[in-house]
């Protein structure tokens, strides 16, 4: 059903861009979260699924649960909702959508299609990331149900991201109807036998699919192929995959055991948890013992066929019609009667001998008959021997009492483990595991594995850690991620994950540091986090430092520097004012930085005031010249002989250059007082009045005039 995709969702919060992927149920578009300003991937479900109310209810419930998943190997779900969409017929539907983390990279499907089989190292790293995601989701109660290369993203930084958690689970309520119509939930090449048969699935179904993905990464092809999905699903139920080492010459046979264990037809014989699967992958990486070594896929297949015939049924041994009920009847193999009828119908007529045949032809036929008789006798003897051997074997097996190997856990001491083994009628043998990273004396693994049926009195070997062997984390700074991973593995460490960070000196996509730190002593097998350079850094703060010091700081970080003088009254001459871009700004490595160095405050030229008669005149001459003019202590504006000094005490009466906005000080000479009147009054005697003489009158007259 074609549907019209809107331009935005959630009242304009999410804008929808070009399509970046699609599947049977949905289309995925690149979008933008306008509120947070980040790129997102938006999955819009097909409108025809919105008509199924059961699907909608389960989808809402599961989308809420999956949104709780928070793991670095799982694509995060940010938001879910429903949007009214109009289809080509004009009908409006409420279509659910999911807003997810946008991962820039490639799907594993595209990588396999482009490059073929992966290297063992790459397959190991991808499996660890995928199993980390499954281990976490299974612990949270979420079963994926559609693990396949198309749902596994490899980011540009090499981080494994598993997508579409919970979508297959949301179809659970519709599974019965879909199975009856011969549509099997999941992708045929990676479908577990129980999914193909329409039975209840659990987390071991995800591990079967993960085993199929591992098989394809190692060989470049899925374990089963066919002309139709139904034919492939039939092979998952009824056939054993070709061992990977037969398809890839030189591939270690331990991978045959791991794949066979993960893809066991019977769920009871598979890895019970993703953690067990992951431990075997890590054991292969470190050259240790794997649980899958004791697994026999042929026995598992025979047991599966035997168990497929119900008790009391009239079906012949080997027929699995009952267990294939979800599969179309046309792919169920014909019985012996049908085969015989087809053979007879297609048999060519036998030619009769003519009387004219030569004697040589008759002798040739006689020799041929003798050979047939001889080989028939030989075949009969072999068949009889096999029959006798089979009867003897069955009789011996009937006499042998088998017991189940008990499970030993890390909480058990060697004494407790021995008690449990001997109580089951088995022999206990203790061994030391010298390649374990666990504390000394802690259980690591056992052979045969727990739950295996063995004859009573058999020996069970149990390994206990000899103590972690310490090693120094090698210096991988400046290496590429691939180089660093190889170096760490050789030193006995495991690369658990990667993260990105800014760096001033380490080139983009190269290692900046590790956690635990480089050169620290750690137990072998410790998981190490690699930090990868983004090629970006930030500008350091050099304000207030000398020019030489500021230039050294910037050049040590690899920046190109341009020095530009700048007047500044608050920063001393020769010191750094700041940079452009400003301190703390994110920039590319080796970016051009402009460094501003203070040239001191601006200068102004003051005129000379030596021609001014009074201090007031001098103040007027210096007004509005860009300086502050003040009077020296006790100086008045009517003082004569003005003297001007700058803020440093230098005499600039005759003019000079000073800092703009600085203060200049003016001082002067106090003018002389006229004392004639006071002297005259002092000479007169009040108690002896006399007439003023003529000279006195002339003196007073002169004083009055001067006044």
C-alpha cells in the first residue's frame, strides 16, 4: 500500500528527509529533531499494519519497553508516536512511527555483499558487540526475533549497533495467523527451527540466528539457501549446514564447533545464554577451551528427528510432518510408496533379446549378471554385518546407565564441586586454568558441559583459575583502531568498545588514550576501551601571558599563529589580550589562530603652556585633549607660572606625549600681596591722633588707585 509521507511529525518537532532504508513493514527516513538540533532516523510503519488493532496495542507496549534499553551496542530509541497519514485512496490512517538514533555507517549485509567473507578478527569483534547487545536485551526481557546482517550496523568508528529491537516481538499476537498463511515471522536465512515450526521461542532462538550470522561472516554465504523462503525454512528444520572449514580452506575447525553449537536444532543443545556464546568467542580469540568442543551436531540432529514423531503415532521413524505443520504441505517429502510409484511411472521399458543376438553379447550379459550377483552378495553381507553391529550397540546402550553431568558454578569451591560430581556417580578430576583472568581458585569451565548425558562412572574434568596473569597495557597512542586492537590482543587484552574525544595533537581516527591507562598493569583478559580522536580540539586561554609564552602554548598544540598588536589600556604592553577564535572554541586541528598582543594604551600630544600667565589659563589650554587635568595640593587657578607634570612626574610644561585618559597635574606660584595699607596702619598711633602729612596722602592715593 502506497502512503503519503508527511514533511514533519509530532507537531513539527521532527522534520523528515530522504529515505535511507526500507523493509517489509516500514520505511526509514533521515530526519532532524528540531528541538534538540540533532540528526535522527525515523521509521514510519506501513499504514496497512495500522489496521490491525492487536498489532497496534502490542507495538505500543513493546515500543515503551524497548525505549528502556540503554546499551552502547543497541541503537537507541528516542521517541514513538502515531501520525495521521493519507494513503493513495484518500483514506486517513493513524500510522505508528519510531524516532531512533542515527548511526552513520554500513549494515553488515552491505559489507558482506561488497567484500564477501570477513577476516576472523573482524568476525570476532562484530560477534562480541552483537552478543553484548543480546545479553543486555535478554536480561531486560526483550527477545529480538529477527537477528540478521541487515539489522546490524557498523559505524564509521567501528562500533557494532544492533537495530530493530522489539519490532519482531510486537508481531507476537499476530504470529499464529501469519504462520497459518505460510508467512514466517523473521528472515528465512536466519530463522530458528522452532520459529519455522510455529513453536514458542525464547532467547536461544536469537542465539541460533546469531550463529547463522557468524556462519555467513566466516564463509560469505548463509548456512542454507533455496528458491523460496519456505524451502530455506525447511532446511533449517531438517538439514545440517556444511561445516565452515569445508567452505573456507584453512579456517580453524574450532569455528565448526562454535557454529554447530549455536545452530543446534534442539534448543537444549544450544548455548543457553548470550554470555556463554560470548565466552566461547573470547576463548577462541585467546586460544582457550570452548564449550562447543563436546557438542555433536549429528547426534543432536538424530535426536531432533526422533523427538519429532509423537508417541503413539502411526508415522514412520524419520518423518517430521507433525513438527512441520506451519510449513506448506507441498515441501514435505513424499513417503516410500509415492517414491516407488514415481519410479515405476518414469521407468523405461525393458528391451527383449532378439534371436539374432551374437554369442559374444550373450557372454557379456552373463558376465554382467555374475558381477551383479557377486556385488549383491557382498552388499548383503555388509548389510547383515551392519545389522548385527546395530543390534549389539543397542543392546550395549540399553545396559549402560547414563547420568546428567551436574553444573559447576563460580560460587563453588573445588571441594564442593567434587562432592557434587561424585554424588552424581561420576569421577572428579581437577585441572588448573593458566589462561584465566578470574581470581585464583575460581571455577572457569568443565568437560563435558553441564547437562550432557554420559555413562555412569565417566570422568568430569573441572578447571579452576590459577590466578590472573598481569600484563602492561601497551602504548597504542597515535595508532589506528585496527593497529591498536591487534597490539592489545597480542598483549593479552580485549578491546571492549570505543569512544571518541577531541585531541589537539592526535590525528583524526587515531587512538588518543585507553581505559585502563597506557602502561598500567592489568590482569590479562581485561577489557580495554579505546578513545579515538575526532580531529577537533579547543582553543586554549592565553590571556595575560607574555607574547613568547602564549605563542609557545599555541604552537605546542599544533596551531598556526598570526600575531596582531592591539592598543589596550587594561593589559600591559607585550602581554596577550586574547585570540580569535576565542578561548574554548572548538576548531579543527592545526587551525589558524590570531593572537592579539597589547601595544599599551593610545598616546596623545599635549601643547606647551609656558606662555600661560595663570594656572587657570593653562587648564583651559589642556582641556579636551584626552587627559584629566588636576591641581596640585594648595594650587589655585589664579596662581602664576604654571608647571605641568605627567602621571610619572615628568615635566611637560613645554608640551609632550602622554597616555590617553591619563592624569596630568598643574602647580603654580602664589601671587605677591600688597602690604602698604597694613604698614601705614601699623605706624599710626590711635591714642595720639595726628593730621596726615602730604607724603602719606600721596601714598594712600596711590594705593587706592592700585585697588
